[in-house]
């Protein structure tokens, strides 16, 4: 069992100054108990804490670290960009290069705008869809998380769900009422709402692979139905690819599923580990943005040169190597190993995976939506989490988050992870 006395002392100090001791709720370990460890440094597939413990990291700063931590091409790009200026607030060439790169990778994106986070991207995409259609109502899916703007914090996943507050206080009822929430993978619910309210729906926003209530996949035909209904009703289809973008392949989840959304939202990988977001899509919709159109959206640090440089370095490194097939192989090894040790220990686990994203639910029932995910034994997850942490493996401290593999992970890391799980199961 690793000792974390310095982390504990820092957390006690932090609690005096910051609400809950953390700058984002899901970091607080509330769902699994105990206190969070404090990072000292991170490199490759590992993160080290202030007590000198080292962990194989499957959180990867919640997704951006697809090349592993402190990847040399990204560090070099940031260093060299910083020497030319850390922020301009003036257009610069790397914004153009990045826009060209995004368009070349994601064919549904005809125009793109950069902002500072995934939350900004989804919030802005929703406003744009409303401005474009002249409608107010939107549809989201329960358990999907699209950042913490008001209208999207309704039946949300991620930290909100982790802490049992999927509907946040402070969101005006009038705003929440404009959000229709549907269960994922339920074609009948979708058809019904479009039949009754279709002409009032500005946008449907979804994670094509919901990964903020654990991880589950769209059933065959579901995304196609969604595309058809939104097209028929003049509703803007918004793909939230903040987690899946550039991770599940060059064109993200939409590339894999052959879906052409009207707008897409990005973050995480596109900033190479620096704060960034982006939204883009059909030019006729994007041109509704100021200064061309009437929908206002802005940001002092938008298109920040360090973030653009880091993101470009990340995308270049992914494209110039066999990154996505390597990630698929590593994911396959992890899946195979975890399923085998759970089976041997007779522990019911649904191990869900797509590419380098994964989640294990402690249930013997298949998981296709939030209601299914809620069947997982969360007390068991908490014990598993701590058992793994004590054996040097860091998973997200919540049942309702996905795990991420990076290109810096090795088969030896995967094997060590599987052996750690085997040892945890054996101790139960
Ligand atoms: N944005 C991440 C969604 N799973 C979680 C990070 C956070 O909320 O701090």
C-alpha cells in the first residue's frame, strides 16, 4: 500500500482555500472515498505524486494526453511558441494552419472557430444553432456531459453524475425547460419527441460514444435515425467530440460511424494538453457567427499560440505514426486481459471499449444507456479503484468516467495493469 502523507497534508491545506480542495469536482475522490494524490510530475504513461509514488495513468489528464505526458514534440512546440509570444489577441498564422488541419481531418467541418475549453465549444455551438434556426429548445441525452454551461447541466454525466447532482442548482428553471432530455439508444423516444415537437427543436447534441456515464456505444441504426430525423426537421445535429475527437481515429467517432453532423465540438487532444476548445461544421451555419452574422461569441485567449502549437504538434505526431492502430492494439490487449481475470475470479464485469477508451462496469447486464450503467455496483468499483491505486495503477476516481490509453503505454504497462486487477480480485 503506497503512503501518501504529503498528498494528505496538501489536501488538508487546499481544503482551507478552495471549495472541496479541488478546481474541478471529480478530482476530489468523493465517489471512491479517501483523499486525492497530488501530482508532482508526469511523463509518458506515468504520473508521479508528491510522495514519490509512480502510477500507470489511464486518466491522461482526462483525455488530452494521447501521446502520453510531456510528449517531446509537444514540449518542443510549446517552448518554441512561447519564445515568440504567449498570447497575441491578434490573428496569427498557426490559427490558420490549425483550421486547415482540422478541416483536412474532419470532412464535416467546413469552417471552425477556436475557443478555450470543451464547455465553451458546446455552449457556443448551442447558441449558434439557436441563432441559425430561430428556435430555443434543444435535445440532449441523460448521462451525456457537455461541459458546465446552464442549459447542458441537465441530467448531465461526468462529475455531476459522480456526485449525484446531474441537475445543478443555480440553473434557472426557464433555461432547464428548454432542454429536452432523452434516454440514449431509445429510437421510440426520439421518434416521439420529433413527432410532437420537431419544428421547435433547434439542436440535438450528443456524444456519439457517451463516455461520461462510463462508456457505452450507439446501437446499430441509432445514429442514422438521429441524422434522418434532424435533417427532416431542420434541426442542427451537434456531435460533441471533445473526448472522441482525434482519439477514435483521424475523423473521430463521426469518421468511425460514418455520420455527418452539422456542427462538431472539440477540445482536449486538439490543445495537446493546453486549454483549448473548437467548434465547426457547415459553413452556412458557422457564418452566422459574429463578425459575419448575428450570433456573438468571443474570447481574449481564443486561438492562443501556445495551444495552437501544442495541438498541431499532437495532430502531426498522431498522423505521422501508426498511432491509431497502436492504440487499438493496446486497447485490445487490455480488454482481453481484464475480461480474462474477471472471469477467472468470477466477478461480473462488463468491460466496454472502443479503441483507446474503456470502462468496466461491475454488473452482469449489458450497458447501453444511463439506466443500465446505474446497475453497476459502485461500492465494488470504489474498492477496485483503491486496490488498483495501491498497486500503482491510476484509473479515473469515478464509475462514470472513461479510461484512456496513450501511445506511450506499452504492452508491459497493460500486462502490469491486468496483473494488478488479478491481484485485487484475489484479495476480495
Ligand atoms: N471533462 C471531463 C469529462 N469526463 C472531466 C474533467 C473534469 O470534469 O474535471
